[in-house]
C-alpha cells in the first residue's frame, strides 16, 4: 500500500512509514493512493467469521508489507471480540461496536494499530514512545491496545476531573508500559503539551515519538472492516439500497465506511450524525 499526504507536499510513503509517523511532515493526512476491489461477492463475506474476514481483507490490503502468517497473528491478538448486529425492524439494524475491552468502537482500530506497530517495531528492533492527549474513550482504547506490547511505551495526558470515573480507572490501572499523567487544566492544555513535545527537535533526537490519534491510517483501515462485514450480511440476505447512519465527531469512523465503499461495498448513502454544539 502506498499513501500520499492530503496536502501534497510530502513524498508518497509505505503503510509502515505512515503507521509509525502518524501524520505527514506537511501537516496532511496519509490516505491510500488506491484501494483494491474486494466486495464483489457479499455472500462470501457474509459466510465468514469476523476474524476470518478481517484476515482475508488485511491480506488483500497489506500482504506486500506484512506476510500472511504475521497478519494472522495480528488479527488473532487484536480481535477476541467482534461487532454484533441487532435487528430493530425489517429495514432497520443496529451495529453494536461496544463489545471490545473498553466498550468503545475505538477498540477495533486501536487493537489493530497496536499489533501492527508492534510487528514493525520488533522487526526493526526499535523503541517507540506514543504520546496521547485524551479526554476519555480514545485514551482507554489506546492504553489497553498497547498494554505490554514489546518495544512501545505510551505516555498519556488527561485533564483532571474531566473524564468519567470508569474511563479514569481504565486509564490509570494498567501500569507496565502505560504511563498516565493527570494534568491540572483542560483537554486543550493536554493537547498543547503533546504538540510542544512533537515540535521540540531536542526531544525528537533523543526518542522516537509518534501519536495514536484517530487520523492514523492504522486505525482507519480496520474501522472499514466492520462496515464490510455488516453490510455484506445485509446484502446477502437480499436487502438493497443500504443507508448507513454514523454517530460522528471528527469523522474517523465515517472515513472507515468510505474506505469500504471505495473497495466496492454497495452502500447507497452515508448519514453523518452529529450533536449540536460549538466546541
């Protein structure tokens, strides 16, 4: 897989480079130059278990950089959970994405990203530090995904009194390679500290640092999987004109759906549902 920067001022890179750097040097997001056709036979996808399907499509996308055996290990380690689709009525279905270890859809992306990063780190004998500012579910999903991944340390900042008690416990009770710092301030203060660290060349010369936020291609690709798995099951059952409504924040989840559509998944329309606020 080759990826370009959306600002078009940085070189085209491999999946490994995009995964480990997170964001292009020109400030753009890394996007695939092309995505292969995959969803021409939805009944074949519908017949697979989720992990079998995730492996099959991962091989299609990434085998040029990660061999099939290693991808099988990554999928096995990442997914001891799966999405669940519940029928509301004859034309309405709900895809439940809260069955992962931290009860967030972000588990699907974070688990895959952590295991693929771990694979590349082991291969190159590198040490990597991931800096994360969080106000809730991103932090807990990332912390649990990277917990005890060899060669990777996570340093996470969160604002005091601004995460739920459950999420705070998810963040602060792991230990080992997960360091969590409570900051007297807002989420923006946490984010500003992380950005200062990334901009500090003296820090970057001493340690390899990267981020694990929602724009990382290592999270976006696996977020396409559950769209493909769910919609293929609907299509195989004879339903047509599938409209997918996605609760949205910064549209990372929705981007996964667009990836699947680009790979041939027959989604008629997306609805990006947002709450009314001015944050």
